[in-house]
C-alpha cells in the first residue's frame, strides 16, 4: 500500500479550554498520511483513480474552520472519521498540533492512527 500525505496544513479555528481560547482563533497544523493504492492512477495518469489530496485538504479546512472543539483529541477524532468515511481511506495517521501553545515549545499536539495499517506502511 502507498501513502498519500499532506504536511503542515495550517487552519485557523477556535480550540481550547480556557475562556480566552474560546474568544480568538488559533492556528492548528495537520500532518496527514493516508493509505492509498496509487497503481491505477499511475498507469492511467487519471485523477479519478487517485486519492485527491486537494479535495481532502479543502474538506478539512472547511470543517476545522467552523469547528469549536475544546480538545485537540476531539478535533483529531472527527478529522479521522471524515477522511475515512468520505474519502474511503482504510488507514491514516494524523498529527495535529497547536503551534505556540506552550511557552518554550514550538508546538504541542497528538498523533493518532485509525484503521487497519497496511503491511507496506508498517515497514
């Protein structure tokens, strides 16, 4: 299985548990790896057989911009569910971070994997 990825997709959203976080938008950054079989797309040079990363990014940007989660964990679960359901992705790894959220640190966040990991991705 092959991996299609999006790295450092930055989106402004309301996220956090503190009162001030509920009043301002903050940047979250998404790194997304998605299992995909790219062979037919490569052989035909036809986008209809590819995992359209632009469509994935546009969908996630729209979702994250209008969301108002308190926890990055909740946001990550919803993102994973959208990608798996709407784009028929069997496995994904998502790194979701909040740049500048912790003094002295570039960013903080979580990494989740959902679905069954393809054998080639496990190596």
